[in-house]
């Protein structure tokens, strides 16, 4: 039986992070639907599961891989944003944070120094800010 499954999966995409995310999203929708009981959510859940399984059994591996890459890039941006928020929250007493007007990079300067001239380390843009 294991051998059969193995042979069936040759040349197929298999479970990647994006497929797993889709299954978890479907699971989340099921849990929500226990309370809401909506036909739309049931359809959404089914669609997510079908999408997930189609990706797992897909033979178009380059395309599935590209999708997975896009998903990972997006996930990285979201988790990066939140870990940035918690870091800033921990350091809020000692440092002030703002974005560079030139390149939008997040800059950190010591708090309580009055008006200072900030030079962006990423793009070299200089501007004045009160801290
Ligand atoms: Zn900059």
C-alpha cells in the first residue's frame, strides 16, 4: 500500500507549505462554521480543501513551486512586520522609531535628545526629527 502511494506521488508536487496553509485555513473555516453555520463558509471550506489537494497532486511542479515561493514571501513579510512591532514595543522607552522619507526603511534613534539630524543608513537620506 505504501509502495502504491509512493509510486502515485512520483512526479507530483506533494504537500508544500502553501498546501498546508490552505488545509489549516479550511480547518479554521470549519471551526468558525460550527458557530456560524453558513452555507457560504461551507462552500469556502470545500473550495480551500479542493485547492489544497489539487496542489498536492499537481504534476505542474514549476508552477506550484512559484506559487509556494510567493506564499512564503508574503508570510515572511507578515511575520516580519509583527516581529518588528514587538521589538519596537520592547524598546519604546529608550528609542524612537520612524520611517525614512526616502526609502521607507524603519529607523531607530535614541529618545530624549531633542531635535536631531538623522541619516538613513540604507539610502543616505538625511532629515531632522524631534525625539
Ligand atoms: Zn532611507
